[in-house]
């Protein structure tokens, strides 16, 4: 084990609860498999690490990206490159989240177009950090290094999630590459034994195998690549028509709330101003069947035990089909908001559906929500205007805050306002019931159904110590929003032109046709800010109108983009191989899925659609 390099000591890693929790999750997800497996190296192994199962769990993929970045920032490099294809999703996430230029190695050079084997923008002498998920003997990293070095890149370091400790460190050192790893498999086995997940006998048997079965990589394998001489690439009163479904809404919880409103024919939200848990539960049980959301203020509730109150309230919400909002109006720097949501006796993030935030402190409050990783999915409503008559909030604040909301669409489900500065069909709008029928806002109900009237709730159920709100999803998007999106697309096209993606020259395509223009879209992977903008536009303009369970990127072009969408939007990712694996699992598709799932295929550039047809023809979700 002395040859297994770590930036932190193994002991310190194993003592940290977040690493132990992550490794335990891997075990329960079936990433660590026990049996008899034929590896790529033709060795038979009693253990197999199927790290690609993480693709269908973007929350865990985000977690391991956080771990990897902690190591990566200690190393020196200009670009990063994932070993194809397993490490490309992780590398794509690392690139966009941390603004690190990325390049991508193809397994084989294209026989058409630019005929490149390394995609992206780089120059000879750039230092490249190789990213990999699992290594055994190091041959995959060696092959990637060979290809990169043939293009004039400098490769001295490789960063991996898990090292099986079967000689990879020594082999790579002989090739001038230092390997850094998050975890060592023998240590992972000891952790599993200590937690009672595997027996002592299995731990000893597998550890003995790892120690005794090693292999070497001849330096000549790498040196051969240096002699190939491969080409180095250079490279007033407003009226709203209520939406009849939730298709245009961006956040999944916004969709869920609006579907409840439609199904119950009630868009009423009751904000109770009670401090006694028993009284709140009694109110919820009394009016639950007539509302789509109950709004509480956790900081007003003072009686214990809170655990019983939370479980009773959640049970009431489930049986009566309404959602729960905590109207705390969070407003502070990111670290404080994160502590408020996860700490204390409330642990709000673990059980509410929505919170309200005041964006006075900037985007830190949204960053806090994004950073929190719990089993409970929650989102926020941004308060754009306060109902206090003597409020000091300037009128301009509402419009400025709406811009912030648009930038953080992945954690914002809606806004609380009297009169929004613009209408955006991707968000829900919540207004006080006594305002929504006045001149500042008119909402047209469905032709075929009417929402429950506020007076019915007030007169027949005697609501006291509560305010009533209405939540709306609108059909229209303000012209300002459409213009903004068009302007963003134009600005993006200008950037793509200036970095050389559009090539005006005669090129032979895959279809054997000659074309006077070629779109070398994969140059964009070296520009994280451009990939980020492409993902934002694709997600906000296209994806809200589609229904799917998972996404699959067409290799190689669509895979980085699909990976970024998966990680940023918490959407399960599938990855297919152009050729069937001949060892281990013999899979064509990596990830977790079932045949009844709908899968959205993602690609970068489309001509005749051959690549999409190839992907759609696989034995995968429809």
C-alpha cells in the first residue's frame, strides 16, 4: 500500500463522517459488487467496482465532485481530461462547477469532420490533469496520457476516485505520472467490515487477492505514442391566464404544487399565525382538504416536543394532499443560512417543501439551498415585495430581485409578490388573496373549472389567526423574458463564432457528404462559462416542456452537456457505449433504469440524425 499516493492520509479520510457516509452509500447502491468478474485486463476478480452506477444518482455525483475538487485545487494544471467514457460525466461537472477548461479524448479518431482524437481547445505545453473513476493496473490512464502527450500536452498527474491498489501507482510512476486517489479499496473493505457490511473472512480473502494479483505496464506502451507524430490541434393592470397544467414550470416541486391545486380545484394557501403545535395540527386537519399549501412560521412555535409535531404535520399533509412552507424569510450570508436550515432543533431542510427567502443579501441564500444535500427535496419562494404599508423596500428592488431569481432557477420554485415586474411561466406566483381580486392583478380561471373561493373557506370554516394566499401558474411569458432569451442566444452565438466553432471550409461528414461549413461544437468544452450558459438556456427554454425520467448524452459530443444537466438539475444520467463491453458486466448502457422509463437523448449538433437514431435504437427506456 505504500505506493498508493494520497493528498490526505487514509486515516484522516476514514475518520471523517462525510467520507464514511459516501462509501456506505456506494455499498448500498450496489457500486461495490462481490462475486467472480472478468476484468478488462483478463484477470478474474472477486470484487468489482461499478462506479458508473453513480450516473443515476446526481446527488452523489455532486458529492464526489466536491471531494475531487478539494484535491484538484492542490495540483497544478491548465486543463482537465476524463478517461473515456466513464470519467467524462465527472470531469464535465468539475469543469462547469469550478470553471476549469476541459478537453476530451476520443477512443478513436473520427473518420470525418476534423478527424481529431482530442476535442477542445489547448496548445502544446499545456499541463493536463487526467480524471478517472477506478483504476486497477493504470492502463486506461496510461493510454489517455499516451494520446495527450502525442498532442504536445504535458501529463504528470492523475486524480482518481478509487484505487484498487494492484500496482497502478508504481506503473504510472514509471511513466512519469503521479496518481492521487480519494480512496484505497483495502481501506474501504476494512470500513465495510467494521460496519458489519462484510465478514472478516471476505475482507481478508479479497485483500489478499488485491495484494497478490498485480500487473505491469511497459514504458514502451507510452513511448510509442510519442513517435506517432500525430497532428497537434490549435485551436400597470395586468391579466394572467392560469396554466392548465404544470408543463412550463421549471422546478419539480413547483410542478407538484400546481398539480395539487388543479386536482383539488383549490389554489388557496393558508398562512397560520399560531404558536401552539396542537392548534396548528387542529387547523391543518380542519382545512387540509380545501388547501394546496399550509404556511407556518417555525420561529413562532415554542412548545415541545417538536419531533412529534413535525411527524404529525407531515402525516396530515400526506393524508390531505397539501404541501408545507416555512415562511421564515431567510436572509443572510450563505454559511449562516445553511446553519439555520440544517442545524438546531428544527432541521428545517429535512422536512419542509418550501421556504421563503429575502434576496437582500444577494445570491448567498440561494447558494446555501443548493449546497444542502438531504433526502428531503425542498425549494424556495423569493419574496419580491412586502405587504407592510411603511416598507422601506424601493420599487426597483422587485425587478432586480427577479433577475436573481432567474439566475437561480434550479432552487427557486416561485415568487411572493403583489405585482411581478415580469411574467415568467417557469415560476409560480403567490399573492395575498385580498390583492389578487383587486386591480393590480386579474387572473382568468379555467373555462371548464373554477377554483375554490376564499369566502367559502372563511365563511364555512371560520379561519382565524391566519392569512390566505393564492398561488398561480401562468400560461404567458412576458415579452421582456422572450426578448431576454433571444438576446442571450444571440450573445452565445457570437461567443461560439469568436472561439472558432464555426469553420467555413469543405469538410467530409460522417454521411460522406461534403459540407462548406463544419460546426466543431466540442471546442466549447474548454470554456466552462459557455457550457454553463448553453445548459441554462437548454434547461430553461426546452426541458420544462418535456417529460422524462433520465437523460442520455450521445457519445462523445452530447455526453459532457448531458452530464452537466444531470449534476446541476439532479436528473439521473444514462451513458451508452458505441460498442458492447466484452468483460465484467457486458453492458451497452451504464446507469440505473427500467424499461417503462422515458429517456431524453441529448446531443450537441444535428445533421441527418444518425447519432440520435443509433442511441434511440438501443435496448433502453423509450
